[in-house]
């Protein structure tokens, strides 16, 4: 497995809405994440800065990158665009983080 870490950013006041939407994550989105090799996906929130920290284990970089082009993923991006920082295509502004330590 490949461990990936990344950060994203919420708009002010959207903390509860972000959590609510993820608690109701669409079954087809869950299936897409798994089909593209994503496992143990976790997102943390720093309430002070509204920074989201994502952690995911993936099987393969290319397989995971293909997930971005799925119809369900594009629909999810559109659904989330009003509560977080996004790029012009509604993908979240996401910054990969460098892994500096891992203890199994």
C-alpha cells in the first residue's frame, strides 16, 4: 500500500456541513473510492485554521488518479464546491504532503 497525505481548506462556518455531508457519503462514491484502490480514508479538521488533513492508503498511483475522472467523483466535487476552496473545475484545492515518518 502507498500512504498519501494531503491538505484542503474549508470556508468559514462550513465545519458542520462538511462533516454532515461526509457522514451521508453516497454509496456509489464509496464504491468508486474502493474500485480505484482507496482504503482507510480518513479526514481530520484543524478547527483553528479550517485546514482539512486527508490520509488515504492506495494500491497504485495510476489507478487512484483515474478516480478523479469518474462521473461520480465529478458530481461529488460539484456537490462540495460551495463549502471549500476549489479549482475552476470544482476539484478541491489539495496540496500533497510529504511523508516524513511512519510507524507500523
